[in-house]
């Protein structure tokens, strides 16, 4: 028995060919793309005779390259400096300790153990606090590089091989200390700025200001502020 043109059976499982308008009695199944989801726009549904929805691809929040870089940064062990580098970083402390030891030995040989103890106690009392401002400023120039290196390590500001920025020079300023840093390849001034809060807390400072050299971008100037303008005067 042949069916009349107006009485065609409804085939609910057929999918119309792309670019054709589906039959009023046919359900239009949207074509999905792996890794995406189909979102129904307002006013669109899968009912017969309606406009079928379009598949929309959401961009990923973080790319795979960025995720791998973050994972590599987390898994990279903390840099361990070698003996020559440790000696250079602690040169002021080692020189002071060596000077004190040599002075005590010479004093014992010259005046005896008893007079050496008495002289050492008198010198310790004479050079005890309160110290003059110039001496305090010099002491901070010795302490600040150690604190700054600790902050850089905790903030993971180093190269992929674990190399930290090099502290070239530390000088006193009316408001604190100024530290000049040489950044190796892989570290920039923007990296230090992103860890400004960590560096400020590590240096025991009121604030930290970071600026890049205008001619040489690998040179970064870090101003460690310990006193305000009124205290500096």
C-alpha cells in the first residue's frame, strides 16, 4: 500500500544533511564537537519546527603550556649555592669574625689570658648599643642582601636551573637601603614586582619599591624603605 504524499511516516531518528532544513516531523540533533558542550540559546529548543541550537566552544582558562610551566616551577628544587658563592655572600661576617679571632689571639699572647678577658669585656661594653646612625645603616646594608635573597627564594624568582638574581651592590639611603640586582636570562623586573609583598615582608621593611634601569633592562633597583620622609630628615 502506497502512502499518500500528505501522510508520510515520521522518522524521528534521521538526521538531516548539513545545510538542509529539517522536516517538521524530524528532530534536529545538533552536531557536537569532542571536548565542547552544546548550549541552548534563549528561544531555541529541540522541538520540531524550531531552529536547532548551535554548538559553542568555550576557551580554556589556562593553556597547557602555562600549566606545564607552573608545574615545572613548583617541582624545581630550591637552588643550593656552592661553597665559593656562600663565602662571597657571607664575606663581611667572615671577615669580622676572622678579625675578632686574630685580635683575641694576639691579645692573649701579649697580655695573658686574664687581661685578654678583661680587655674584651671592656671593648664589648664600649661598642654596645645604642650605636650611631652611620653604623646602624652599614649593618642594615649587610643584613638586607641576606633577607632579599631569602625572599627571592621563597617567591621562586629564579631561572629554570635554579639561579637567583645577583646582588651587585647595597648602599644606604636616607629612607633605608638601595640594592642593585643583576637579573639572569629568565628573570625580569616584572617578576620582582609580582612578588613585592613577599620581598617587603622578607626584608622586614615598611615598603619595597622596584624600578628597572632605562638603558639596561637586566639591572633592577630595589629600594628598601624603613623610614618615612619625616624620619629621614
